[in-house]
């Protein structure tokens, strides 16, 4: 059985140990030691990393898991059972994990005490941490929780652990109950239970002040409760710097202060909504005028008015509006094909005809596609397409002739 040093002495960063076993697996080596300061993955917390040094050299510890009650260090090189080694902890990584995990206890303990929320899930990743609470918390409650958590950090409260048996743990008033716990159970207390008391196998900091800062960075409703994203210590500091830089850049773009940004953005959105409504009304007027002019200049093939034109200052949406307007207002049968240059340097085209016209727009679209190397299609009464190139006057005339012949013939 491995002596677990991080259990009682979380600040131990190096120790001597003896190799118990070494097994090759998937190009690495699983090494068991008689004692270790390395925390294996568990309880939502990521594993420690570090190195093992022997007379033969140094191996990196790239992962660590508990398998069948034994802690197995995944190493980059083999060791001989019985060999004396030194185990070194990756301290910055451990501190980062302990900051997040201790902060998680503070948040979960205070969420329980302030709002009766139960932590039903904790996940620590390399770049984010989440807590799942069983009830929905309002934005004001999240602010209250974050402020209370940081008061607990500034108060530099003691964090201590006790190891006891399952029966004793079950009889204590803990946030996380241990009714079914058997054998040895470890309990972590923050401020002697005033902030948190919980069964836990993870690594913590000895004082809440060492967490530095706790930030709730995001939240969403999740399975009837709340999922919180949070960052502590160095991660909280980095998140603040990143977000401050983004807000400052945004505020400069809006020529306002960071605090006034929501108002400035709301004002711009209102202006955008008004501008869109105005543009829509003007587009409708333009389409009506253009449709009337097209009818005026149309040529006749039998009883059908035919128009085929390239329209300046229009986009694909305007072309559709012109087709709709023709369909609504034409007093005589019609067939229309209209083109407009787009922002990418290509050309959009739309075509429409009234019921009973001999030329199907689907068929006309196929002819246009072939003439301008474009793509598109549609129904007998309306079709649309686009090409990546410009369409010259000669091609427009040629397609107009095609329409006249198809309708007359
Ligand atoms: Zn813990």
C-alpha cells in the first residue's frame, strides 16, 4: 500500500521512495512506489505531474491514476523494483489545481449556506472549471456568491483535513454526506466548517488567502439547476486581464467608458433596427419603381411582356423584390430576367414569370447557368442563381433573344 503524502502534507513537493513495481504499457511504464507526493486523478481533480529520479536518470511523470487501490505513476522510462528514487512534484501545476479546488470548496460551501444549493458535479479541466448546482440561481445571487467567496479569501481562513472512519463521518454534519462511506474517510473543513465541510480526497491550500481571487466567469441553466464556470488564483488573474483588455478595446471602438458600453451597444442596436426598417421601406419603393420601368421598357413576344436587364445599385434581395413586385402588379403576362453585380465581384440573377407563360423559369435558369458559368435553379414560376464572374451586355442581349424565341416559338 502506497503511503500517500499529499493526504496529510499537501505542501510536500519532493520525497525519497522505493520502487515497488514497474510494468510496461502502451509505450510507457506504470510505476508503483512505497510513498508518493503525487495526487492521482480523482474527485473531479486533475492528476499531478512531476518526475522520478534514480541513479540511472530522470523519468517524467506524465499521468497518475489509482488502479485497484494502488497509485500508478505513468512514466517515460522504466525503473527496477527495489530501486531508491526521488519523486519531485510539478509545483506550479499542483498550485494551480489546489487554487481551483480550494476555490471550488469555498463556492460550493457558500452556495449551500446562502441558498441551500447542492453541488451535484465538479469538473476541472486544463483551462476551465465547472460546478453544477441543483437549483437555478438568479444573476444577483451569483454576484452575492462571488462577493461572499472573495470575502472568505481575504479573511485568509484555515483549511484543514481530518481522517476518520465511515461511521464517524456519517454522523457528522457535512455539506457532502458520506452515508455509505466505509473504511478511512478524509474530511476537509474550511474555517472549521463555517464555510465548508465535505468528504474529499483532493489537494487543497492550507489557507483560503492563498487562493488569491475567485471569479465566476459564466453560468447557464443546466438540467434544472445551474452550471457555473469559475476561475481561481492565477486563472482568475489571467481571465481578468483578458476580459479587461477586450472591454477596453471595445469601449475605445465605441468612444465610451467600459461602464457605459451596455448603453452604447443598446443605442447602436436601436439605431440599427430603425435603419433596417427604413432600408426595407426604401427597398420596397425602389423595387416598385424599377418594376414599373421594366414593364414600360419591356418588349412583347406574342402577348407576353419580356424584360431582361442588368440593374445597377441592387443586391440579390432587391432583385427578388423586383420579381415579386412584377408578379403582384403586372397587368399582362410577363417573363423577367434581372442581374445585379454583388460585393464579391460576381453576379446574382433572379427570374420570374406569370402563370401560363410557355417558358419555364427552371429551364431559363439552366440556360443562364450555361451562358454565365453559374449555379442555380428553381420552379417554373421563379428561379435564382449566381456566378463568380461579371455578365456583359452582349450576354444579356443573347439571353433576351433566347427568351423571345422560346416564348414566341
Ligand atoms: Zn477537496
